[in-house]
C-alpha cells in the first residue's frame, strides 16, 4: 500500500496506518478454546511451484520492459481542508546488470509531515527492485527520530521465502520467516511493478505488500486508458487504476480486525508511467499525492552510486 500508493502516501507522510507499527496485528489469532500463549509465527502457506525455464524462456527474459530508473519525483501530500500535510520524494538510481542476472534498480523514498504541526514524523524506505520478479528482493524501512528509529528489513525470493526483521531501541529483535504463496514486496516495489508493467485495460494484478510487519494484499485494476487527471490542466489524461488494500495474516488468511482500504492512481500514459496523482479516501476526506516535479538524475564525474539521489538533490 506506501511509496506512492497507500502505504507510501500515508506512512512516509507520517499518517498512522492501523496495524503497521506493531507486530501483533499480523499474527494469526488463537482458535476458540485454545489456551493463551506467546504469539508465534503463523502456519506457513504452501510455496508456489517453481517452473523450470527452457533456454528460449531464459533468453526471452531479456526482452522484458526495463523498470524506470535515473529519476527523482517530488509530491505534495494533502488532506481535505488541512491542505498540505507533508511531502514525499522518490529517487531511483542507475540500472544495474550482471551477467546472467536480472536488471535491478535501487529506489529510495523519503518523506515527512504533520497535521497543524502536531505529530511530525520522518520516514525513509529503500528497496532493490528486480525486473525479473517484478518486485523488490530486499527492502529497509526506517521511521521515527534519528535516536529512536524503528528499522524494519525484509526480503522475498522467487521460491516464496519471506523474511522480516524489526529492530527497535529498548526492545528485543523480532524475526519472522514464512512461505508466501503470493509475491510479496514493499510499497516501493508495488509502485515500480505498476509503473513497469501496469495491468491491461480491464485487467488486474495482485501482490502482497509489507508495511513494517503488517501484511496487506493489494489488488489493482486498470479501469480507464485516458482519464482526465483531477486538477490538472485541460487535456491532461492518464491511465486510471483502482486498488483495494486488504489486511492478511502471514499464513494467507484475511485479517478481519484491520480495515480494508481503497485508492485511485493516475499513471502517465508515456513510457515510465510516472504516477501523476494518488487519492486515498480516509475519514471525511482523501489523502492526495500530487506530483510537483519529475526530473532525470544527472551523474557527474562517474561518482554517483546505484540508488543514490541526484547530485545536489535535497530531501523535502
């Protein structure tokens, strides 16, 4: 659900999301009649079957659409009558390749915000997007003040193995390992997946997204190919995607104790599909991400590293 969809829109802007800040909501509840016990990792879902790729399939992998890279995007985060409540900056590095390996790109999202100056929070999310998996292999999320940050790391491989680790000052580490039958990624991985290969008109895509230690299953459908973008100049149209973000346990069961949310995203129709606007209904209004700036990164003197922000760029 975040970098740019719900989790990025809310989490990076400092808006709390139910179940994302603690580990307990993502754990399976006890069955009726069972004695109380310390929470443990839920039963694992069966892993997806691994297919053997023939030689032509391996070669065909290099014909895939490459993910967006070498760019910086800035967004204003707004909420109803409160107006601007935060900002979001997303920067992607150079495309990295190695013999026999997938093209990858490192993506970083930084954001912060508050409502009427109350509850200010800074957040950062780093991810490594794998163009073969169409998702993130690894990701790290840090939130809170510098001296008291909660840091969550995660990884997912093509066999379905998911690993999550939370480190928080003054608390014991929390580690979870389980098999996920649905591809699992972070919020930035979700956005880059949709930008790289959005569903065809009328088609849908489903992926699991981890925010902190909370698991969500996101279903996105392309509902319009040339929809006017709200508050944009006349004639500006985009792909319009509708998404549902449903809470799930690690074992693949729906979680009835957390709310299901929805969002609408407008993607630029040109290659790269830059998100122009994202709207997430929340209470009496919507959290809106509005694109402020999109610019290519400039590498100077060959010193920039993969995933590093453009020289001279500042986090908002």
